[in-house]
């Protein structure tokens, strides 16, 4: 179920808003590994700043819960984050409940301001405005995504607010009283994707073949990448944001993605380690396949790979050499999948 809050568009200064009272605190304690502390953050993901830490065993005055980044902790794997009495957040993955958890957070805010604000089809100024918002009486916000950093009358922010119309406004022009309320990350899931194996391959193959016809990325390589990077469509990034290729946001979601969300990932240099990065999310699976092909076919560093559009194994090696992934076995893994499932058959009929 989607929840909305109401905010004020700021014309020259941050406008005060009235937030609904928070519910009574629920009893819980910090549960982390020995010698560790629990990070308290300004928002519901590890992409937000750490504002303080709490030692294990301490009590937590938790008001309510919101959806955010999926975290694996000492208690559970969950996308829920707990809002503390001061409006800050901790991952519920590290919380041991003494009774039942509280319900979902709710907030409402109203303000009267003048002027208009551009709304856009994605979290970026790369696309032309789709209209203007009249903020009289406040602004309903369904959820938020990251995107292009904008400097507005409320400060600088990379957050964008999704309106009930399906359009976005830059949060840099939106004022919130007493800190940000509990606006959840947007979930853009299309539904359940086919299970692993031939069902998934048959579902994804037409999209991979279409991008070969339009952009000359071998269909077999695209399919292997989708399998590997999305975990057969089971990754949180895929389920939440229809993303099958782990395309990162570098300051903007581009023209195809609708916005960005932070997720945990693994990177490798001298060694491999867990970290967090901002990834592109999409309104549809097909948009993810298109953006993947657009990036490969337009970024100069991948240009040499396209001499091998008829040689999928060599194409996989060349995009890996060009820096597509940091895993030292990335090309080898792709080729292994292409051979195991004979993904080359989808090249042969083009």
C-alpha cells in the first residue's frame, strides 16, 4: 500500500509544516555483534549520514517503521527501518523486539505558499518538464528516489519526490518542519518475474534480442548478464526497481531510468568487499534492458567490444576489460552461463 505525506514547496525560504503526532514508543533493544555499535542514520538507508551510534543492549524508543534499503543484520534480513523518537532511523535488522513492533509511520503536513514548481517524468533535469505544480494547500508526496543533485530554495539535495500523478519534483524546493518525515523509498516492482532456468530465459530473450537489433549487444551476452547480475530476477534491486543489470547512478539516472536507490553491493580491487552504491531503477523491465544496451553502445570505453558483436565470448571479455565489472571472474562467469544454457541459440535466429 502506498502512503503519502504532504509537504510545502518553498518559495525563497523553508516553509513550516505541521507533522502528525508520532505513536507511542515500542520496546526494543539493540542487537549487534560483540564489540560493534548500531549506526543511527538521518534516513532509512546506509546512503544517509550516520548521526550517532548506540551500544548493544541499550533500549530504543521506536515510534514506527518505514520501508527502506534491505539490510542483513544479527536478527533478520529486512527492508524495514525503525524511526526513533527524535526522527532518526536504525535498521530493523539489528533490533530485538520486546513485544510486537509498532505500525507503519504516517505523517501529514500542510502549508500555503505561492508560485509553481516544475514536475518531471524522472529524477533529473535531462528530461523536459511535464508540467507545473500549484502548491496551494501543500504538496502530496507518495515516496522518494535519488537523482540529480539540485540546489533550490530549501538547500541542495539529490532527493526527488514522487507525486500521485506519477511525476517528480526536486526535494531541494520542498520544506519539512523538524526534519524530514517518514517518506518511504519508491518501490517500482512490475510483479513476480519467472523462476530460475528456462522460464526466466524464455521471458527475457525477446528483450535481449530487441536490444541486439537496435544496439548490437549480443543477445546471449545480455541474457547472461541479466541472469548473473539480477540473480535470476531475485535481487532486491530487481524486485524493488526492475533493474536487471546493476547500472549505477553517477550523479543522474540518465534519460531512461526513473531515479536512483542505494543498495548493498560487492566491489573488488586488491580484494573484494561489501559496500553501498546508488543504482538506477526503472518503471519497467524493458526499460532496464534498453538502458543497459544504450550505455554499452554509447560509452566510448566499450566501443572496441562492438567489433565482436558476432562473437559473444569475445564481446564479454572486451566489456570486462573496459571496466564493466570489478569482479576478476566476470567475463568467465558470463561465458560459463552462455555455454551452460546455450544462450547462443538466441543469437542464431537474428
